[in-house]
C-alpha cells in the first residue's frame, strides 16, 4: 500500500577555507544559496534541515537532511557558494545516504 511519507537523504558537506567558518555562517550561506537556486516554494518542498550537533568547526563539516528529490539541487547550490564572511570558500558534498550513521565523519 503506498504512503504519502517523503523519503529523506542525509548529505555530509565540507567547507574548504583558509580560516575557521562557524556553524551559523555556513548554515546561512547554504540556506541563501539554496533559496536563490530553487526558490521559496522549492525550499519548503525540500524540507532542508541542518543536523545541529553534527557540525565540526575544526574540520568544517556537517550533515544536512533533505527530501530525496532535491539532493541534486542542493549539490548544485553548493557550487554557487563562493564566499562566506567575505572569505573565499569551496563547499562540497562528501557522502549521501538514507541513514545518518553512514554519512557521519
């Protein structure tokens, strides 16, 4: 019997920069880039959620939970991020899985 529950995916991401980037700045930059890419309606359909206790400021990596239909959109929005706090950065995805334990770094 079919269900209306949406499938989720967990994506681990990495922010490459010369200095440390805090969680709030990284989250804001990713949210802004994703909103500019898919729009407000797309953000609400994607259901993007940052796993709060997963971000590590030393390794600058974290985990995002998102609808499985918007995984490619999120990865594309990572490529659009050039600067965070006026510092040049590269944001890239590391792993994608349906289970959070498989993407933990």
